[in-house]
């Protein structure tokens, strides 16, 4: 189908007006709910804002200086980094293995795809609430199952050493199906002629996996790594609904610390500063990933 090229606003006034009318609602929503909060957060980061009193005091870069000397903020970054190390490799591995499992034609593929994608379309609130009940230290289903094998009850979300792993399990279980879809889409772009040529040469399944499938999915791996990293650094809902940052700060990730400063301690200016720093970190990760990918190409 031939593409229509807009000649000029005067000659194609009706088309330009239609583009404006159809695009304006989306642009307005983006400006109100995405662009304005970013601008407001950047503006507030230079002020000491007290919403309860309705006061604003300009303090320049003081919030940024305090952030780099704040032990609680640095600890929340460390907790976030630990969560990132726990989640990203595990979710990528689970998604990739699930994609391999259902990539070939099998009679049970439709059923397996439905089972795998049920967590993806489920509400995070519902999923977290169910797992929170299952991980209850005394009345939970998981401890009941462990008791059948003589294993003592575990604290899970109430144990500082297990809480972050429990959050990691919940989020990986919820999102591995979506990761699988990305890998599955990447596998479908690989020409079957390559696999047929490998079969003629006598390549084993492992050789085809490590010498054909994985190398040709480099772009997919990079994309999944980037998106999963961003989601890991922005994790908030499961922690708010379960531990609230506890026990003993074991799950207080950076977004949870930002939330506490904004809505518990009424430090809106400082919370805005932390949000800007987190956004800058994610932008740097994206640029590094893009630079590495560009270098490989």
C-alpha cells in the first residue's frame, strides 16, 4: 500500500486538521500526566516544600547535596540494587526457558500459553494479596506444605533475610509470562532455513541453541534486560502491599523511600530530588545499553 505524503498545511488543510484533532487528546493526556509531573518534580527539587503549611523556600542544590550524604537513601539504593540482581537474571532465564518450551508446535501449547499468561493479565494487587496470605508465618499455605516435609515454619515476608527474596518471587512469577512473549516474538523472526541447514550438518539441539538461537536473539536479550532493569528499579506496589519497606528496612527500595519522604515525612522537595536522581540513573542505564548495542552492531 502506497503511503500518503503530506504536501503542505495549506494544500492538505483537512488532513492536517484531522491529525491535530485525533492527536490532541493523546498529547494533552501525555502533557498532563507525564510532562507536567516531571517539570513539577524538577522545580520542587530546588525548594523546601511543606504542603501542610503551603510554604516553599528556595534552597538551591541543598536537596541534591543531602541526597548523596543521606545514609537511608544510600541504603535504599543498595537494597534496590540487590533486588535488581535477584530479579533481572531470574526473570530473563524463566522467560527464555518458557519461550523455548512452547516455541515448537505441540498439542498442549495453547493450554500452556494460557496458564503462563494468566499471571500477566492478573492484577498485581490481587497477586500480591494472595501470596501474602500464602506466606503468612503461622497460617500460610507454604508453611503448611513445608511442615509436611518436617521443615520448620519460615518467616518469608516477616524475616529480614527472606523478605526481599519473597518479593522477588512474587514479581518474577507475575512477569515471567510477559518476558516469555518478547523472547517468543524474537524466536519467530529467526528463519527456519538456518535450523534446517544446521540439521543437515548434524548439529545437536544444544549446538543450535548456543550457536543459532541465543546469538540471533542478542537484540531481544538487550531489550528485555533494559525493560526488566527499569521495572526492577521502579518496584513499589508489592512492597507497599506486603512489608511497607520492612522488616528492619530489608525491603525499603528507593521508590519506597521516595514515597515515605513525600507522603509520610512531608518532604516533597527532597522526594522530588530523589525522583530526579532515580530518573537520571535510569536514563544513564538506557544510554549505556544503547551505546553497547551500537558498538556491537
